[in-house]
C-alpha cells in the first residue's frame, strides 16, 4: 500500500489538493505556496525515510479560534509537508472504507453534502417521526481513543508502514503558546485525515443504529435519531449513551443533547416550522436558525461599519462574497420575508457609509446637487444636525441614493440573489446517486 501512496500520480494529485485548500503554515513556517518547490527537491529523501520507517512528523501548531458561544475551539495545523502526506494516504485508504459507509452518513464523503442531510431530516419529520433524539458529542475530535481508532483502521489497512505513519500523526505533540503538549487521544481538527478518521470511528455507531432499524442521520459528529413516540426516543437515547460510553469511549454533552420536537430541533444551521397550507397538516418547512441569522447580520454589520477604511467597491465585493456563500447554503429555507427586512437595513447602512465618506459640508452639498437635489435643500441637508444614521434613513438619501444607483455600483439585494438560487417548490435539490456493488 505504501507504494500506492508514494506513487507520483497520487502524490501529484495530493499536492494539487493541498495547494488548492490553502491554509496557514505549521510550526516550520513554510507556506503552502512554497510546497511544490520543496517537494520537487526533497521528495526522494522523504520517500526513502518513509519506506525505511524513519520519517517522524513535526509537531502540530495549536491555534484557538472563537466559537459563537464565546468559547474557543482548538485547531491543530500540521506542517504543509505532513498535510501533503496525509492527503496522499487519505486518497489511497478512503476507497477501502467508503464502500462500507452507510447511506445516511453525509459528512465529508464523495457526492454527499449537508443539504442532503437536511432534506432527509425534513423527510423523516414529514413522515411523522416527530420525536427526535438529538445527540451532541462533547469535544469529539479531542476525545477520540487512539487504540480503538487504530484497531478499526487495522481491519482494512494491513500495511505496517502506512499504519505507522497514521499512528505517528495521531501521537504528534501539539504546540500551544510556545509549549509542546503530548497527545494521548484525539484527532487534530485541520488535518486532511481527520474527516476520514472521524467517519471510520462513528461508522461503528451507524452500524449499531442500522442493525436496530432506527431512522437516523449523521453528518460527521453531528447526528440525530427520529422516532414516533417519546418513550421510544427515551429508550434509544439511553442505549446510545451506553454504546458511546462503553464501546467508543466518547462522552455526550448532556446540556446540548435531549429529545426534541421539530420546532425545537436544528440541524446544520436549519430549523423547522409547521406549514399552514391547505392539505399540509403535520408537515414542516425549512427555516434558518436564529444563530445563523445572527452570524449573517454580524458579518454584514462588520463589512458596512463606517469607520472601516474601505472604498464602496471593496465593501460591495465583500458583501457579495458573504451573501453568496450564506444564501447558497441556506437556499432551501423559506426566508423571503426576513431577507426583505434585512435588505432595507443593509441599504441604510450602505447609505450611511456613503454619507460618512463625503465628510466635509461642502462636499455633501455638491454631491447632493449632483444627485438632483435643489440648491437650497442641498445646503440645508449638508448642514443638518441629524445623526448620520438618521440621515441615511431619511427621504433625502433614499430618494437620491436609490436602489437603481446602488445596483449600478455593483450592489445586489439579498432577496434577488436568493430568488435566483433557491429551488422551485417541491423540486428536490439533490438526488442521491445509486450505489452499485461490484
């Protein structure tokens, strides 16, 4: 197997993937852009050290990033060389496990995505499974037991050299605030291998759920089970707790786990509300969770903050990046009404930025005249004592800095973009490919 990993074609594909994914430098400070040249010069010596089982991975760089709840998540960033080798190993061993992964596992797999998981959740709920066992694993990536994971890997990966590499990557110390910390458990988030390893670990859970005939959905470490009664949900929840604790040695976050009804259940940023259309009793439609709305509003607010030294075109470019990413992901939800309100607020903030950029009184007066305001009115408004936010919402700017003029500068409303990407009513966003066994 190690020959397949180090095969030039496989390594070249891995190199392209790592460079495409970009990412920060590791402990050695080597940037992704430097990797192709470095690999060209050192590939033979690295390959020989791997085959002779003398290759030792460098420590992982620990970086804390803020979470929405105010806490911090620790990311582990391997060096670009280790990322390249992990990507090469992942490409070789993924097909061995992919054929056994279950139908309702959607995270980090070919031809599968979060939208399919959300659609399946909606289908389950609309078929009457209104009691949902929502399980949150506590710090999953930090709690993975190495012994269990390596045992699961050994079932398919028989090459000692590849297993040694994976074991070394799992055991590599992490550098946190200049101090090396040993790692006895956990899979570092941020490495190319971590998604596959998480699926291998939780595939045992999938098998147990499928064996018992439960309806479930799993996306990486985010999973839920759908039942028709509270008693069944409670029984399944207790058995899941025991299975995860005894078989996989994974703790559950009791505060975030529980039995939910559809209106209190969220999956991958989506929520559910009843559909009040005729003939649709007991059906639910998709909406965006409040947490996701708050994150979007915060992003838009930071881009349109008047004190940020950015031109109008730069603000528009950043706004398009945010709105396209967010709306493309949430295009399945029914959010037209909220987007219309958000658009009005966003346009007021853009007008406020323009008013602030005009700065001097004379510049405000001349610009208002250019926009068609009478001389006397332009003079009065340029010297108004009203605050900038009040002026931005006043008729004087709404009637001059119109939607048409904003559009000429590149602005596109959230609602219009949403309408262009959202699927038609009752039209499935994705169709699951048929799996064939050869």
